[in-house]
C-alpha cells in the first residue's frame, strides 16, 4: 500500500468516525479566531474558551484591542499561561492588522505569518476555517498520527505540512486535520494508542508496534 492510498483510506475512515469535524475554539469572526489560537499555544482549547468571553466583551473590535494595553489584556488572559508574551503579541498583532492590512485578517499563509505571534499552524487554521482554502494544520496530534500512519517520517511541523499537502486531496485537507485532533484525543493519544477501538487500525502500520519500534504482545 502506498502512502497516498493509506492517506485516502484514512480520510474516509475518519470522515465516518467524526462527520462533524471542526475547530474546538469558540469564535464569532476572523479576529476572534486569530486571538483564540494565539491563546491556545501551550494551553487547552477548553481553557481558552473559558477566558475569551470576558476578553471579547471588553475588546469587541479591532479598534478596542488597539486602544487597550498589554497589562489589561494580560489580566484577562492570565490563566492561559505565558500571558505577558501573549498579551504583547495580541496587541502588536491588532495594531499591524490596523496599520498594514486595513483592519482585515489576511487570507494567505504568507501574509498571516508576518503578524506577531502567528506561525504556520495558526495561519493554516485561519486560511482553512475562515476562508475555506486548502490548509494543513500541523498540531501535535496531526504530527503524531501522521507519523504513526506512515504518512510522514518527521516531527518538524512545516515538513509534516508539506508531506500531507502532497498526499491529501486539497478539499479534504482542512477537515482531515481537525479529525486527526479528535481522533488523537479520543483514541490514539500520546500515552497510549487504543488500537482495538481505532477506525484506522486495519491499515495502520503502527498497530502492534511500540513507540520505540518493538513488537507488542498480542491481546488474548
């Protein structure tokens, strides 16, 4: 079986298992998703969703954020961790959106990664979820599962992104990455892969193999 054949099987299997795949961050507009994704770095989406209602109530528009201060933003996002750095990036990002992009969140990865605190993962999420263009979001789940499936052989995010772009139908790539997140949380976790409950086990090359490559004893 080729990598592409395995990728297509995974697309269909995960689509059946998780038909309603989507971003787990709560947002109302492109700016809110951009800011929420920055907050989600080294923080759970659940925690971000607890913090953002008060943040967006205080700063409902780009102009409101630009008129704010790092200190005030930081106090509202403190529980997300690394709040000083995140507050600095959020304020600088909003000011750049105002001054360089006319107040609009860009629709290309190349433009988005020029914003403070925005890397390729965040940029791809915006491009895919907001603008509905082909995108590959390589978070930890996507990287781990892509390696376990044999679709890539690296943990470098931009290389995993390139490998997946070469294998996935463009129209499926964004939802596929969302489904990898759901599957990684529910079944194929970093600590233990529950192969018995896995919808892609029948064609996964890691089934019955430990993380260090050792063969595992068969159950029963």
